[in-house]
C-alpha cells in the first residue's frame, strides 16, 4: 500500500544544534501536514503545506514541500528543550487516504 | 485544551471483558477519527466518520466496533480483545469539505491508555 517513509527514527542533538526530519512518499500527495507530540501527550497540529515547492516558517521551524509533492521536511534551527518530542508528517494520497509517517523523536542531550 | 475530550484516560481490561471508549468534540467539526498508537509504530488510522457516516474502516478487526450517534460524539466498543491490542487510542476531529478530497488540521484528544491482560 501507500507509504510515507520518515527519517530518521531518532535524532540526538545538543541544545542549540539544528534538527531536520524528512518524509518521502512513493506517490504524489495533495497536501502534507506536520504534527508534534510531546512525551506523554497527544499530536498537535503544526502546519499544512499544499503547493508544490512551498516553504513556510514558524519562528525557528521551517517546513518545505517538494516540487514533485512527494517529499517534505521540517527543520528546527537552534533547538531548545521545549522542542523535545516526536514529529510526525501525514499526507493525503491520490486515493484520499491520510498516510502517517512513523515519526522522528527529537532528543536533547544533557 | 484542544476541545476534544476522551474518557476514560486509562483502562485495564481482561480479554473477555466488554468496554467502551468515549470521545466528545466541542469544536463544531463534522469529521471524527479513531487512531491506535503503539510503541515504535506509526499512528494507525482505524475509523473515519464524516457527517456521522463511516467512510473508512482500515482493516480493523471486528472486535473493535465504532459508533457515531452524532457529529459531536464517537464511541469505540471493545470486546474479546487481545494483549496486542494494548495501546494508546486517540480520538481526533476536523472539518472536512463535502468532496472529502483532503484532510484538514486534526485536533486530538488526550487518548485512552488501554491495557489488555
């Protein structure tokens, strides 16, 4: 079936370092959403990208949607302890199914 | 708070029990969802209800039975579960357009942590 591959599964960074997670789909997506789930919490919507090549920024977070609408990335500049959690992408495929990535867990090294 | 509530927050049940999970949304949305979240697995979309009608059932075993009496309430009835069904069950809601061609921002509840003994 349709899949959205998300990498890496985990990323350990020092506070202040950057973080990036990538999502790749085998087929074209009509849109892609990003969510953040804090430890012990539930997913919280961050953003939705719809247009080919779209780039959106939220403070230290930069979201991109590829030109072919098959991949997306989330980049966090200068991570802070409040950024800890798991970041998920979710895309709508050509069958109008919502496909979730497995998530990337951001861990801040002490 | 997200406007989506779930009860109970924790549930322990035996394999022969019957229990129900409840979800309520106060956001005026017309679509509601049940998800299963297990450790080290992607979020699994179980059921989708649009305008109170079930539009998706992603190969979920019949021991899970959803019910959506109105656009604000969603239930998940559980019976004869297996230990591998232990997981966090999340409810979400969103607004969906009439063509159902895409998904909008989903608002999640806090989840029910289910343990099947």
